[in-house]
């Protein structure tokens, strides 16, 4: 039986961290832990009050936090690690239920898509600019990466232990990592699938700014370009060290 861990990412989440912890279906996980990357609010104090393992990142940034959490989880027995955001678990961790089908079939990478049930996503208040931008980018990503995803820019992911092969030091410490891991999965021909996930924009949560999202979109296109270069045997960026 595969060991499935829940990894809660914490950065200035405050009381939302408690909400995220309570939304997790605890019985579905062998271990729940928090990875903290230097919050300036009381997030670390709250994390330590929850009675679960809390690890800290030596670097700040979403990517650094994810990489630190993945390394710790796999070194401590995880077969699968589910990414859960500490901002109240905006991407509902109950997506673990349909994901179990693919975990039991030994898939390497599973993500949650808001676009499988678009009506629910719209009712939960996704901003229209984000919705249309995501649809546009995901269409291009699907064409180039040849992965069977309806959405590529999502905050719910499940990493199989094949991600231990990822050269963590070569990957971004910032938000770009969220796309780099998908490009990595495509490059490595990982067995990948998606499940529906609900994302709540109505309740309190944190969100990437439009300026930050624009920078991310440009960086994401550069990652796609480097992925295409590998097709003509020119490796650059994160793909330089991959086999």
C-alpha cells in the first residue's frame, strides 16, 4: 500500500493555516506536515500549535518551499506527496478522493483541474481575466507538452516518488516551479492524470498578483521554448541536466 503524505505550504497564512489543516480529510493520509519558509506573521507559531511535523526552508519563495517539502517527504517514507496551500486550502484537498484511483494504479503525477467542472469553478468566483488567461495558456501547453490535462496552472498536485529524480537545485525557487515540474513530467514521460478540484475564490485566501502572474506567464513561455529545443537535441535551462 502506497504511503500518501499531505504537505501544507505555509507563508504568511496566519489563521488561514488552521482552516487549511481542518479541510484536509485526515484519514486519507499517512502523514501530514507543514513546510514553512520564513513567514513574518504568526504562521510558524500557529503551525507548531497543530501538533504535526513542521519543517522550515532555508530559502524563501514558493519553489524553495515546495522543493524543501518534497525532499523531506520522500526522505521520510512518502510514496506520494499531495501539495496543499496553507491559505485555507483554496484548492480543496478532497480532490484526494478521485485521485486515489490513479495512485492505486501507480501514476507518477496527478493534478487537479478546475476546468473539468467549469460551472462549479465559475460559481466559486474565479476572476474572469484569470480564467481566460489560464484557458489560453493551457491550450498552448497541452499542444506542446502533449500531456492529457485540461488545466496546467493549478495549485493541487500529487507528486509520485519518481520526482526524487528531479535535480532540485536546478529548478526555480519562485512560482515558476509550479510549471517547471509539469514540463519535467512531460520530459520524463511520467504517467500523468488529472482529477476535478474545487477552488474557492469567495472565502479568504491569498492570490498571485496580476503583475506577478504576467511575469510568470513570460517565464512559462521561456520554459516551453526550452522544452521544444530538447526535441532537436539542444538542452538548456532545467533540461540541461536531465536524461
